[in-house]
């Protein structure tokens, strides 16, 4: 009970803290092969030498070559660092810093998914502390005086929102645990949304990334943090875009307009993370995904509906407003009806994604560990309610297919 009371007492603290962190407000360039404009963008900003950071897969596909050519055509030196694979470590960050110093980079161009983007954030920040090891910078908050080296994000997936978020997740060693850092002073100056980079993504990756983006916007809408109307509009637009365009790209993968819409949704979802944080959908997904090695997007899909339905009454008016915004209900509809329409649309979308049916996969003996992890993780977010241990257990039952969600009280 003491833990529950404490969490209710401090539930608004993360929202207060995140408001104090300055956020990037980059310019946006978008379109098919939009990355060919990189050189022009860098020339206008006065950069002389750029380090392109990418992963081994994208490098093998030669997606970086358009950027290199664009830079060179505009009289800018280009170097490429492509040693990133799966989850980046502090060793990779330090190697990236060395590559940036070697070419005299005054800008880093991050071409890739969440791992590349997060590694690049630590590289541009670590260059301001080049006398320190990257591991020593892995604090909860990393303050970078006078801002980090400029960074241009060119995301290759449409989901994480990492192209704009101030957080970075890096492993402290090859076998070590992940560390999450909020970078105060991160200087992302431009985001290039290039639909060509996502057109050939496998259906499973597209679905997982899309549901991840959706969850960012959705949890932003219902968060307990008060934000300006513009930020709330972006969170709602994120949800609308995913509901409309994710089914299209799953059916017609080469639809450039819908691919670009999904990239825009991911960007808006990243803004939601920056401004409104996340909630229990992410707390559940993180715990379940880590324990059973389930990809993040698939874990989000498992957690999203049970969590959102359970807290529906606590944020009924916002869910109803979102349903109207997405064209799922008339303005005069009863809030309960509008919110139910939204839940039905979310359910239909997840079914369309065709994630693997896992059945009952959570052993009861794992519940205490999962409940602790979910409880601990939720303290970092801005959920509209605070769940008791009994409520978390009931939701684990529902996720596990044991029973339908019902009224549960107590701690």
C-alpha cells in the first residue's frame, strides 16, 4: 500500500521534469528520396565536414550513397561510420566519436532506425566531452553545455520517433544492461523523412513500427501532462494517420503517400514522447518484451487494448474527442459510444497487423517479477491513472488470455 500511495503522490513529477528539458525543434524535409537534399541543407547551415552514421544493413544496401553524393556536390566533405549492428554499446559510441574527430565533423547525419539514431545522439553529445569515456556519460540526465554537435536525423523506420526524442538507450557493454539517458541540450537541427527508406520494409516490421507510433500518440493524448494545443493536435494526428495509413501500407507496401504519412505519424509520436511521455502500455510492453524476448512493437500490440480499455473511464472525454477527430464518431455522440468506437478501431487495426497468436505464455510464477518491473517503470511516465498490484495482475491475466478484464480493487 505504501508503494501505491507513493506512486500516486509523485505521478505528476515526471511531467514536471520533462517540461523543464529543452526539446529540439528541427526543420522538416520530406518526400521520396528526400535525403538527396542533405547536401543543400548542410551547405545552407555552413557545415564543412559531415559524418554519416548508419548500420551495416543500410550500408550494404548503399542507401547512404545518395547522401554522400549530395554532400560532395555541395562542396562538403563526407565520411561514413557503419559499425552499428542491433543494439549499440558505449564502445560503438566511442568508435563513432573517434570517426567524427578524424574527419573534423561539424555535423553528424544519422541514417537508420532507433539504434542508429540513439547512438548518434550519444556521439554528438559525447564529442563535447571527448576527454571522458562514453560509459561515464550514461546518467539519467546528461547536460551538454552550449548544446551538442548538430545532428540531422534521417529515419529508416516509421515507429520509434527517435529522430526527434531527447532520450537515448545504449548498452553499457556487449553483454551489459541497457542504460537510458535524457540528453539536455541535444541539437537535432533537421529531420529528413524519406519514404524510399521504408518502402521495402517487411510487413512484420512495418506493422510493429506502426503500432509503436500509434501507442506514442495515444498515450500522449491521455497523459496527465498539460501541453499546448499544438502538441495535443500532433498526438491526435499521429493516431489518425496510423489508423488510416497502416492498413494501406500493409496491403500496398509501395504506396509512397501512405509510407510518408506513416513517417510523419512516427515524428508526431516522437514529439508526444518528448512532451507527454508514455504510460502503462509502455510499462507493460517493456516488462513483457524483456522477459519473453518479444519485439517491442509486438509487445505494445499485446498490451495496448487491455490497458487502454481498463483506464477508459478515467480519460473518457479525451478518448471521445480523439474518436471524433479520427472520424470514428459524430460530435454529438455520447462519450462512451465514441470511446468504444475508438477501441473497436484499435482492435481492428491490431487484427489487421496479424501479429503471432501467443496464447497463454506468461507463467503465474512470473507475475511478481513482472508486477515489480511494471510498477517501477510506470514511475517514469505520465499515465492518467495509477494501477495497484492487483490491477496489474488482472491485466496480465487479460493479456495472457486467462480472462476478460473486470473490476479489480486493492493493492
